[in-house]
C-alpha cells in the first residue's frame, strides 16, 4: 500500500485553514481534475458526511465517494475515498504555529485489484508530486483569499 505524506506552512490561523478545507465549493479550486464536490448526506465537516467527487481527466469522467470517518474540529480530519477500484485513507492534521498553521496530509491507497495495486505503487512519485502541488495551491488560496475561494457573485 503506497503511503504519501506532504506538509505545508500556511500563514493563516487554523480556524481559517479548517474552514477553507471543509468548504465544498473550495475543493475544485485546488484539487487536480476535480469538477464538482457533491454533498450527499450530512454537513461537510460532520463525521459520517458523504460526498461524491466528480473528476475528469481528458475525456474520461469518473466519480469517487468521500466519507468523513473521524475528526477533531480544527485539528484533524480522516476520510475514506473510494471508487475506480481503489480505496484511500486521507488524514489531515492542522497545528497552530507561531507563523500560522502547519498542515500535514497523509494519503494511503490500496486496491483488491492486483493491476490497480501495481499502478498505485508505480505511480507513487507522481501521486506525491500532485499532492505537494495541490497543497501549494491550497496554501496560496488560503493566504490570498481566506476561507472562501470563490469570487463573490
């Protein structure tokens, strides 16, 4: 099972970072290939909440399910993301530091399909680069716009 870990320092308080992270409208601004974050049940940030993540890579559209399994408000979030023959556990930690918030993400993916397992292992480096890139985009958006990324209508 490949495990990816990445971290970023955000010059905003943890409350702002957590609010930005939990806002479904923000996800499409920093998550690669994500077109829509569809809330299915419960409120985002509530344990047991379920969302459908609608992605598009080139001409290929696919959907993943995201279930928030555990959280400590403003500090820790654990989700299970599944679909397309794989399941990933995504954990995010937010820690208050003098200059803002240290954000750490851990992604652990697996599959019951042997080919998919092989692909996950072979693509570990690409997954890590994408994760680091997404965290940098997220950091820039939070530092520039705060908790809400969309421009007001």
